[in-house]
């Protein structure tokens, strides 16, 4: 009996944020996306810490959002897990990945 297989990519901490430039950040995101395209990935699991702190630069947020939208447009389901750098110590404040739930991006699921 034939069975279907799913291919996934787990991405955790794209690189060392302490030495990260905007160019490094964009190159790392692009590299992960190309991997998804080349390997015909069905699911991406991002295991937290999207940014180096809980108050990311708007340029980083924009580019991260573009990459998540590229995955969504390609039909690649994406699970975003919030990490300690994504969460505010204040209960009333949103965390850095909140917008993906608020905007209800197709195929993007957020936990945490």
C-alpha cells in the first residue's frame, strides 16, 4: 500500500544575533527559503527567537514577515514557536510573532 511522505525543515536560531548585520539576517532567511524550495518541504518548524530581543528593528520585522509570507504563498505550512527573546515580560504586551496570528496568514500557525 503506497504511503505519502512529508518533508520538513526545522529552523532554530538562524545564527548568532550578537554579530548579526541586516545583510546577514536577510541572507540567512533567504537561504532557509531556498532550502525549502529545493527540498520540496511540506512543513517548516521555527523553534523560537525570531529576533535578538523582544523589541525588534522594524526592518527585521518587515523582512521576516516577507519570508513567512513567501512560505505561505508557496503552500508550505509553517509552525512558529515563540522563544524567550520573542516574549515580553509584561503580560499585557504582544510578543514579536503575534502579528501572524492576528493577520491569520494562511498555513502559518503560532504557539506560545
